[in-house]
C-alpha cells in the first residue's frame, strides 16, 4: 500500500452467513491498489466475488475482515455517503420523480455551480452517452439500457475521489457500443478520474481498463494490463479465461535429446525445437517433468508453415478475420488470421508455433512454468 | 437431401403482417442462414415451412412437391429450437430415438442410429441421463442429435446456440458445419448473431420487415450489402457512415471529409450532386502519419477488441470514425494527430433517403 494510491484493499474478506445454510466465503484475502487516474476492471464470471468487492468499496456491504482505504483514509466503517465515491450500478437507481436531466443535475448540486455551467456539464455528458433526446423524460418511461446510461451520466458528472461503475455498457446495442466505449475511455482519462468497473464481459474490460483484476472463486488470480494478461498469464485459469477465441490447450510430454526439445502429444506428433530456440533455464525446469500443459494463443498458430500437421474441420471468414478449426490428436485447435486462409475442410495442413509463443503450465496445479520459452 | 422452394409466403396476425411475400430457393444440401433483428418473423417462417402454421398466401415446395396439404410429420423435417424442447420424462437416448421410433424401425437400427449421431455430437456418455441431469451444452447437443437422427430431408434450426454460454457457442460454431454437411440435409438455420451467420452459411437470407432484403453468400453480404441496414447488421465494430455529397473532381468523382478530398472513383459519376452516405468498414481505414492526401483526425481512444485494436477517431469536421487493425500492429497514441486513408475498393455509397446501395457503373465495385 502506498499513500499515493486512490484506493487500497488490504486482505479483505467477505463471508456471507445465510440462516440455516453454509456460510459463503465470497471474497478471500483480497489485496489490491488503484492508482490515481487509473481505470481498473474487476473481471470474472458470476459468483467470482467481483460484485461483493464493489459493494464493499461502495459501502453497501460490510467488510468481514481487512481494510479499505481511499486516499490513505480508512473508509470501510463509514456510511456510503461519507466515502466521496460516485456510483453507477444496478439497484442504485434513478430518482423516479425527477427527469433524467434533473437526476444528472442533482448530482452536481453540492458543487454549487453557476446555472449555465451546470447545464453545460449535463449537456456534455448526455451527448457523450447519446441520451440528449431523453433528458426531459422520467426514468419509468425509458428503456433499461437508457436508465443504465442515465445512471452512468449521473455518476460521471460528479466530483468524487473514486468512480464505481457496474457493467456500465451492459445493455448497449452493438452499433453504439464501440463508440461509447471510446468516448468513455477518453472522458475518464482526460479528467484523470480514478475508477473501478465491474464486468463479466472481457471485451468491455479490455476496451476500457488500464489494468484488469481477474477473479475466480473469491480469489484474485492476477491483476495486470490487458496485454500482460494475454502475454504472461499467471496460471492456466487466467490463460484460458482471457482471450477470444480462447487459448488452445494441449497436454504434452517433454523430451530432451540430441540437442532438441520436444513436446510430444498423443498420436506421435511433437512440438519439436532446437535447444537454441529455448532458454537454458527452461531446459532445466523441464528435465524433471513427465507432463506439461501447453497453451497457445490462436494468433500464434501459423498455418501453412511446417512443424506439425492437423486436419481442417472448418474455415470461417468473418469479414475482418478468419477462424480455422483443426483437429490434432483428437483435440480441437483454433487459429486466427487477419486475412483469408486457403485451407480446405478435410485436408491435412502444416502449421507452426514459435517457441517464443508457447505458454507452459504445470499439468496438475495449472501454475505457470514459463512464457515464450523463458521461465517466469 | 432436398431442394426447397418458398414462393411468396405471407402471414399476418391481428396486429399486422409479419411475413410479407417471402421467396427463396435452396439447393439440395445447402445451408441457408435466415438472419435478422429480433421480431422480424424468422421463427414464424420456420413454423410455416414445418406446417405448424398455415400461410395466408404462398406455398412451400420440397423437391417440387407442394407441401400445403401435407401434414407436418410427413414433410421429412427435423427441427431444433433455442429452448431445446426435450421431452423431460425421457432419457437423452429416447429423446434422440423419437424420430426413429416414430418410423417403427427395428430396435437394433434405432440403437445404431442414435449411437452414431451421439458420437458425432460427443454425448455418447450421457445417453442414459434425463434432460434435467444434462448441462445446457449437453441439452443443446441432444436436441441437435434428435433433429439429425431421422436423417431429415430438411433440417430447421431455430437459433440452437442462443442459450448456451459464449465458449460453447464458439466451439459449436466451429464444429457444426461438418456435422451439417455429413447429415446431408438441406438446412435452414435461424440466428441473430452475424458471426454465426457468416461462419455457417452457404448463403445468408437477411429478413427485415417481413421480406428478404438480400440473399447472397456471406462474403458478398459483407462487402456489398444492398442497404445501409444490412451493412450495419454485419461487422464488429459496425460500419462507419458519413453523410457526403459526391462531386466531380478532375477525371473522377470525390467526396469531401474534413478538409480532404477523397476520390471515390469515376464509377460513381451518376451519384455526383446527390445526398449520399459513404460507408467504410473499420478494417478498411488505415491510420498513418498526417499527410496531404490523408484525412486529418485526432485519436480519441484505443480500445482493444479480442484479436484486434479498435481506435476511435474524430475528424476536423466532427465525424467520429472507428478503425480496426490486428492487435499485433502498433497502436496509435491516444490524443495524437493522425492521417486516415480509406481503402478505395472498400468504399460503399448509399442513397441517403432510401438507404439503397448505389451501384457503380460498368461493374466496378460490384464484382
């Protein structure tokens, strides 16, 4: 923890104790920091603990153990209103008797702005979120997606130490989504706003966040930039959870002989490299292992270049990218290319993966052994 | 395998027409994806073909035979639905066997038929289970297996991947084409997911407002959409649309975006002076250095999207544009100034009032 952090969580636990049922340990020993001006996404599937975490930061849930501080000030025992946090979430809804405009303006009241300035800020955020035409409507007469954006607007116009955003772009039609993501990212960065957003949608997390905290089973698996998560996943869970299409996974048997390192798979084929392609410490790490799980990103599979062979199952052009599925040793592997690929269904095609693109995981624990032929 | 023809199918309910003269000819063994926004009558169309509803007008022909007076269970049709619709009191085996049992096949033949299709769909381990004991993915495979088991002439699949999670939907999208080919059935497949449509279809039939707006192979729909509406339904991010008025420039025709004159080729001469929409897909915009021929823009934000990088840009005259490039390439700096090039061959022009794509003269841009 550093005094310069806007938000810090220190060994936070959340245990729910429902009556007559087993307690649920929703968040386990969570420690993380959010730095000034940073956007951090809490990402995971339902039940991973991300929403409980957000609600503890907001003050809607008590912390079972541990501490939460905002700008160095412990806040986990303060009521929500004393935390100086702006929120947009489900269940923290718009005031029904006020129009969308007044809902957003209400959040500015405490700033005591001149009327014209208040109006300008409401207009700006409404234009950003494409809700200008519903400013004079009441919450009950607009769609769920519009309510969500109005609630987001109300949070964004406020002055606060921290912004908490729950699935901010959840119900958006695809035509608007990409533009609004870009605008929101720009808005947050331009104003140096510090925010935590919660989502189950990795495309949203990747698009908006400076760093992503991947959660599973109440445990923080890894917190890193989107790029680091892809290139250096901490374990097999993160490796296969992050990335669309997902990382290819193959069980292999490492072998070292005659100056070569081979990762043998079922069916007699192997990922076969000269020792010089693989860093020396990795050779040592492999020597004691009978089995290694290989992870390979779809874009790292180079079709048409010799090393291994696979049988093409489908070749799907999606307008801006190709997904080729092929079968090797009874497993499906997927390659992505950004142009069309001349691979016919049913044919055997060669493919290559550079040693530097291999991710190696422990076959039992899923812990990472090495990325890119280099041990971690 | 059968040839399917729909001739002028129309159906309306009290609250208005849903299908308004739908015609289509599908070759034997072809996979045609019926694609469109929700509420456009895709499911209704399948029900008319299956004989669950009668059409007000028009008819369905299978191998040239009018199906109007043929009962649903004699039409040689297999169906699977987004809600699986398995018989809850029957095991997966019995569910899959039901179309075979209805034909009074010998028990050994039924067992062979069920096991063959179950192996293909990787559910041979769960055949004894009741539907409530199956995961969503297994239920969906069981429903597909039941539809395939009878080796129907026509297979009608109503958004079968809708209710399974994203990972499984992706895997099934890759595995389905060979399965469908192997079945030999002529397939009509309904979906609202453009990627699924492009991945599975021999041809896509785009259903909007109760009519097929375009019926064509996926690549043609993507590159040469008939209308703005079709263009916007395919692609992620969606196609960029800019209001322009083409004008003569030297020997050709050009549009002005920001302060930059962008030549769009002589083939659009007929469009000069008209109110048009220029369509350019995000992957057809190249981001480069500021330069005389390029459209000047500010980089608003870079937002990664799966294997690609999406950049939101703003031109001097306030247009917001999205560009998309492979994730491995160098990203533009946020807040920097850049120059944009539109790939000339990928520029589309639409009539602003009707939304119809303007066809280039002498075939260029339309081949």
